[in-house]
C-alpha cells in the first residue's frame, strides 16, 4: 500500500492511517510510515520482550516486528494481517495489525488530547483522539511504545554528561512539546547543560500565542531567544509554528530548532523549506545542546 501522500508545508494538517486491532480503530501519522506489507513469518528472538514477535528481512534490511495487540494487553496477533513498517528516531520497526482501512487528511486542530479521566491502556500510549465519521480513532504514541519495550531507543540524556562543565545562560528558550514526560526530560537536560531560562508550552498554538503577546508588549527579544519545537502536536504542529515565525518580519530572526522523532529525509526537506535553523531526531539531546550553542553564538555575531 502506497503512503506517499504529499502535504503542503506548514498547513497544520496531517494524514492519518486508520487500522484495526480486533474491532477497534487506531491511527498512525502517515509521516512515520515507510510501507505497508502483508504479514510474513518472522524469526523469534530468544529472551526478547513479550511484545516483540521477532525479526525479518524484507529487501535485505533487518526489521523488528512488534505485536501491537500484546502492547495494548489485547492478547496476541494471529499469523495474518499486515505489517506497518515505520521509520522514526532513526529506527525501522514493523507493527503487526489486523486490518488497514485507509488514509484521511485532518487538521491538528481537530486532534483531541486524552485527559486524565480516560483510564485505559490505550490512553496511556495515545497522542490524541480524532473523530472519523461517527467513530473515534485513537492515535497511538508509537515512540512511547518502542521506548517502553527498549528504553535505550529513547532520549539519550546521558549525552549531556559528555559535554563536561558548562557555564550558565539566561537566554530565554521557548519549548513547544506536548509530551509531559519528554518536556521534563528535555528541560532537565537543558538545565544541566546551563540553559536555565526555559518557557514550556504544550503545542504550537500556545507557543505562538506567547511569541505574539511578547511582540505586542514590545519585549520579544527579552522573552524569546530561541524556539525548540516538536512536529507532532495537537491544535498546531511544529511545522505550522515554524512557518508563522519565519514568515513574519518581526519574528523571523528567532532561531527555530525542530526536535522530533520525525526528522527523516522528507521531513528535513520540509523543515528547510519552512526556514528551520536546525533539525534533530529526538534521541540526539547532546547534539541539540550543541546546535543551541552554535545558533546563539551566531545570533550574537549578527
């Protein structure tokens, strides 16, 4: 199944692939998908995590297959269905599903963030919920699923220690990140690296509101020295935020760093076209700090 549907840059839209486990509908951002193939036998890996079905090698590339039903505590997959082969955080992972239904284009503004009143396994690994026709589709947090199975694939906070002693910086850094866990990990890492003036927001809209408020009050440069943004966020995504910043004569001087699991070749091109100053994959927290160092030094020389 082809998934190469192209979106214009910065429109705050995404393509959601809807799939089923048993009779329940779930979704994944098409930007994460490399291809979708029918199920094929896998080789079990001894002493692996219970959610790992095994490994296989389509086109001479070894890929780990994950039993998505097992992750959601819904039993185990049969030897049928489909593999959704994904690429994010520089990893190729196949997720085993029962059915693939199709792709729909939606606005990030229509994505509902699960709240604390929803107490299900799915809600714990969901980035949002969207309504297709009369049914609710849960968009799963595939990064968290993989990190829960293999913590070494997550944010490499130990990279900060390798930077050595750091001087303190009061440059205000505005962060747009909807994951509370990642927000804290990134914040803790930046503080450890010496960047102590951090402003946290949970999506692009909240970050843009803060920027425009600071601009209207006449103190933008003292409130926003650099922006770090995720791509996937409800209400407004990071590409839309980048476009708004870089297309405005009063804000385009602000360095924007896209820090996302989705920084693959295609998404990198989109970020470049929108004017992002740097783009890094989420495991690379040490390189994030190095890019911030460089951008702030370059900004100081302008």
